[in-house]
């Protein structure tokens, strides 16, 4: 892979990571709100254009599962970002070394 492709992949992964972070924060806020509700509080879930009643326990379990899922995705994406950064650094070093070899051999850019 060339440096430009690595940069594009890295940028895409970082945008995905930011989106996951936003989803994580939103879900965490929902969980905190659930924790403050009374047991008899009515909770509704938006399904398309309709609000449907949902059991508090079921809703809380769903939010917990979502937080776990997002956490796993964030971890996997962080690993991918680290690998892309390492690959990009290695490719840049390889290019610099080639430029030095070319300069030493007299094969540098011609003017």
C-alpha cells in the first residue's frame, strides 16, 4: 500500500472512531438517565415514526448491550488505527531511505 492510501484509510478509521465515540457518549447519557428514573417510569422507544412503550429493565439491558458492543468496536478500531499509523510510518521511512540511497547513487531527481 502506498502512503496516500494509508492516509485515506487512517482518516476513514479516525472518522469512524469519532462516530463510535459519539454513539458511546449518547448511550452512556441514556444509561445515566435510566438510573435516575423511578421503577414505574414510562419509557418509550422510537420505532420509525411511532413511539412504542418499553419495559425499563428491557430498555436498560438494551443500552448496556449497546455500550458493550460499541466498546468492542472502539477497541478493534483503535487497534486498526494503530496498525495503519505504524504501516504509514514504516512506509515513510522506507521512502526516505530510498531517497537517501538514490541521492548517494546519483539517481536523485534531475533538474
